């Protein structure tokens, strides 16, 4: 047996020992609460669209759960991030610092503002923005002019920074907030993957001026498709509601819109599902944490592989359980992916780095050595909450 | 009683004689088919998001119903129109001819392409683009250069024309297609309001290179939020699927995207609702047609008001029943709107013209005398399908 085959077989065995027999998806939702009741109530009311009580309820419940003063529910996380960036003041030709190691929506949302993604490196302990390295980079390549951060290489304004809490693991937010303050950057959090994750007791997505959540089908809780904008600023919340509902002015019958708006508000039927799902979030998080501990037991016995655990002061939602191969095992990544998927255990690597995608290859970037190394070594393994309860 | 009060009272009485007692919404959906069953099946499968059998089924059923070769389901009609315009080749600084008398989504979708809405007049019989007047305008203000239509005033390329089938009434498509051919314009149909409407036996949305449908909560059938792109071109359909699903390349595990894409595909749970709704469309259309005939009987007795009926060769879905005040009654429009709404009968005028919105006031425009006159005289009245069956 070659080194790769041996590693693949040990990893397959470790996963199998936790999840039991049969094919296992990467992440499946659990519908075991009031989903059916709320959907029925929604249909019976005939208000299935973007007006309706479940949208209000879902926004209220989300605000309460996350501790954000306001939540505005959207059709998906990409839409939430797009509007959050707009409301953060990102305009045409601005640069926005985002991790290269992220889902493509982060970069796409920047381009929807006709702005430029500027790629930032990630670090090993959280998979998030390497704040120390970013600070060195900005000290070398940015200066503050009239209270704005200017890229001395391109001459563009660096308007904002978007920490993305990868697979649910909170970024070093103390460091990031300090850095943003030093360099006059607006913080917009991409918390699409981190509903339920906290940093020093505070929910991710509530540190920046705005944050974005996602409730896609593969997320910890789902509304089919859905997202939300979080903010503590009442005026930004009002603007978010306005922009996501075609910027229509309130009137008994007149259809007047006062700026270019979007059809981005969450439909009531999706919010009905969301209300039921959110009620179950504490139990789902507990099950996902249990799954982490069970994987920890199994992977302790596998050399050359590390199971990613939450950092000090952080509570991860463990959305996607993540193993990281040691550097000298990175050459075996695809062998491991093939073997596990062939065994019916759905696994996947981290995303192809944003700067490696043709459409973003000409965008500005700092050195991405950390992200590049991680992208060759990270593997997500089956993570559904129900696997944590032993009810496989 | 003043002239306005008399007219308002006659109109209120005419509507009331048809719809019966109690408050009546402008348009409410009917859920009396397999909605429950399909939603339950969707939840039980756990595939509620943008992968799932109901999305495929809904697209198949839509294509079959409309006669389009391909249908691609989207999160809403705005998203469908945005992608349709992109696939029609609309790029930055292009001009796109759209009616000034339309819902704001038509203009917004053009701006999402960084293109320029160029406003066109509407005519009385269909409320759609005045093809004869538009031809005279283009003969005066456009020329063909290298096979492209150039606006001689702005120097911009006029890339496309977007007929919008207002309230379900088909535009004069023979005239429009000829005009588009003469001036080298791509036709993209905004059929958001016209599911079930045909022109000379052919479904609206299938005449242009691409068409856009909507299934918003106020439409003839609804998916909560939803839309679809129609096309007969397999390559455009493939591109539409690709662009609406983040432009991700198919791969067992790799996340690679080959262009800036969108999170625009319809979630499976919304498509489940759509499949059930589409099964009931023929009966809903019949009921809405019955409602038209009942309103016709009632409004025959009201002087100075005309109920809008389908043109020769057209079959309207009668999405929103529409009365048009005679010119000398236009000053009473707001009195009528106030009286009917106060009586619990929800009515509304046509949209504020696009050129009258601040964000579009500087856009190019032809003379809009027809649209202006109509915008002062059009009133939509309660139109739910269930009102047509006598089951008030």
C-alpha cells in the first residue's frame, strides 16, 4: 500500500467509525420541528411572498438570537452581502479586502458593486484572514489620505475589509477590528457559514458595521434559499429593507421608487421554514459539537492529519468539520478525496483560491502563501447534525 | 354629488356587484391543488435548496406549457430579466429600449448590466410598446452602423428592445419583431405578468431570443418568490443555468467558477409550490376570464370608463383587470382610487412612469405622450381568480 493509499484508508476508517454504515452527504438539513405547521399556516394565509408575518418573525428571532439590533431577511447570502457592501459605502472602482480562501460569493458580491476584490492571505488556526500579515502588507502598500485608505500601487481607495468565518470558525476579530480602525476600513462580515458561532461570547456578523448570514440548503439551518443582513444601526437597517424591496416608497397605491433597488427580500414561505429551523438551532449546534468530539476521538489515532478545532475564546458552530493534512501529506489530498467519495463518504477540498479563477486573476493581491498551502491540505468531511447524535 | 364623486360611486358599485361583500385584495393566490403534498415531499427528501427534483420538474412543466424549448427557474422575475439581458449581449453603456409604462424591475434589470434604459411610448389598445411610433422615432434618431443600431443623439449602441406585456395583455409582437429585425435589436420579452397569455396562439415570452416570467405572490400563479427564463436556444439555456448557479463548473468535489456568476436559481421548496400551482393554471385562467366577462357586464353600464379587453388574435391571462378612464375623467383618478380603497376594494393606478423616477430622469427617451396619458387614466381593480368563480 502506498503512503497515499494508507492515509486515505486511515481517514476513511476514521470517518466511518463515527458516521456508521451507508452513504453520507457532506451536509444535510434536519426538519424535525414546526416546519410543517408553519408552512401550512403560511399557505392558509395566502401570504407566501415578501409580505407576511413569518418574515417579520424570522427577522425578530434572528436579531434576538444573534444579539444584532436589526436583521433583514434576503433571498440568499449573496444578496445580503451585496447590499451590506453597498450600505458600507462601497462604490465603483473601490477595492475591498477579502480572503482568497473563500466561497466565490464573497468576490462576486464585490463585483456587483462594480468594485474590485483585493485578495488577502489566511492563517492556519482559523482559516480566516491573517491579520498580522495583512497589517504588514498595508503598512507597506497603503497610506491614509484625507481619512481614506489608498492603495499606493493602484491609487484606488481600499474601502472595506470582509472577514469570512470559514466553515464556522470565527476570525481573530479583536485584531481585525483594530486593523480596520488603524487603516480606516469599514468592516463587513461574511458570516454566511457561521450562524451560531461566537467570538468572545459575541455572535459573528455583529462586529462589523454590517454582517451577512446564509440559510442555503447546505447550511446549519436552511430556508431553501435565504440570507440576512445584520446591523446595529437603525438607519442602515431601514436602508437595507428599502433597497431589498425595490426601493419602493410606502403609499396606499402609488408605485414610486426613489433609487435603483433590488428584489432581494426573503419570501414569507421561506421565512416560515426559517422560523421553524431557528427554534431547533441550539439542539443542532449541540449535535454538531458532539460530532466534532466524536471525530476528535477517531482522528487522534491518525498520524499526519489534524482535525480543526475552535480557537481560544471562540465557539464554532462546526458547520463543516474540517481536517487539515500535514504539509508533507498535501500531495495525497486528491487520493484521499477520491477514496472517501468512492466509499460513499462525501468529502471536498476548500474552494479553489479566488485569485486562481480566470475572472479574478488580474485583481490586486498580497502574498497568498498561507491560503495556497491551506487550499492544498483542507478537506471537509460529513458534517450533518444528525450524525452527531448517533442517529445515523 | 360632484362629477368625481359620482364616477367613483358608479365604479365602486360596478366592482361590488361583481365581487360581492367584504374587503377584496387586488390579487390573491389560490392554493387548492397538490401544494401540501409536494411541499411535504420536498421536506421529506431534505432537498429544499437549489438542487432537487421539483426544480427540474417545474422547468420541464413550464417549457411544456409555454412551448419554449427551455425554461430555467430563478429566484424571481427580476433575476430572470437580468440574466436574459446579459445573455442577449447587453453590456456596459449599451442602451436598451423599454416602455416607460412598466414595473420598475424592467429598468432595474437594465441598470444591473451597467446599461442605460431608453424609454419608449405605449399605446392604448394593449398598454404595450407603441410600435408604429417607435419606428418613426428610430428612423429619425438611429442608424445602422456595422450591423448595430446606433443612437445618433448619444452615440450609444441600442442593443435590445424589451416588450412588456402589461397586466397580461400581449404587445403587438408581429410589428415588434419586424421593427427589431429592421433595426438589428435583440428582443428580450418581459413576460413577468403574462403567464398564460398568447399572441396568435403562441405563448408570450417565446417570441424574443429570451423571455422572463415571474411567480411573485401577486401573480397568476406563485412560488412565493420566483421567475423563469424562457428560450429556444440550447446554448443560451445552458448559459442561463450556469450563470444562475454561480457559474460553477461541474465536478465531483472541486469548487471552480469560470466567470462572475449569480446565486439566482430557484430553491426546490419554491419549485414544489410552483409545480402544484402550474397544474391549476388552466382553471385559474378560466376563472380570471369569467371575472373579466362579469366585470364587462357591470362596466357596460358606467359611462366614461372602459374595461380593457384582449386585442384581436390575443388571449390575455387577465392577470390584473384594468379600467381606463376617458380623457376628461383623468382628473378624477385619485378620487376613484380613494373611494374604492376606502370601500375595501383594493385598486391601484399604473406605475409612476420610469422617466418620472429621479434615478432614471436623465435617461434617453422618446416622446411619451401615450404613456403619460395612460398613467393618468389606468386603474387596476380586484382580480383574484376566485372572484371569477362566484366563490367570493
